[in-house]
């Protein structure tokens, strides 16, 4: 069984999202620094503040540069007549197996970053949970949705016979 990969543009999307987070984090850190400089004990706690802020910024920077590439390598999905498998994660890999017969409906959506890059995400809804395949082209998401709908019709037709 060979997992299909996401569109490579998803790496850019993840990096843009993480860049936004990094900018917001930097602004918050700057605000905290400016607000606490006038405090009496600033000199006492200054090294602790800088160490925590530095660690947060370093993590955000690693998340921006390194994690999208690792995440892309780990992401994959596989669809056959019986099930949909979705594998993802960075350090801890999660594999979700969704029986086709358990699918209730499928949603295709895209936010502003995804739309700009021509990407969508496909969400598979079951009675108890939802499962997402990110970073698909609109064409691929449509094909998967149609394919799963046809399989579900086929399965429910056999079950009703």
C-alpha cells in the first residue's frame, strides 16, 4: 500500500501560517518587554524574561523553517474500496482508518491562504469524529469526494439488498 502525498504548495501554506504566528509572538514579546521595563524588579527578572522569550522565538523559528518539511514527508493518505487511511504528525505519527461505510458526509473548504495557493482541505465526517486531508488541489479534492460518494452509494446499496 502506497500513501499518496499532498500538493507541495502545502509547505508554503504551513510556513505562511507559522510566519503569522511568529509575528504575533514577537509583537506580544515586545509589548511585555516594554510594559515590564518600568517595574522595580526588572533587572532581577530580566535574564529570566529574555531566556523564556528567546526559547519561544527559537521554537517558533524552528517551527517555521524545519517542521513544514518534516510534516510534508509524514503526511499521506490512502483510499481503497473499504477504507480511507490518513497518516500525519511530526514526532508522533497518527494513522486514522475510516471505514467507507461510516462516512456521513464530506466537506471541501479553503481559507484565504489556501485559496491564494489553489489548495483545499477535504474533511470526512463520521458520526463520532471528523478527519482532514489537507493541502489538496481543488481537482484532487473533488475527485476524492466523488469517488468516496460513489463507494458509499455502492456499499449502502449492497447493504440494503
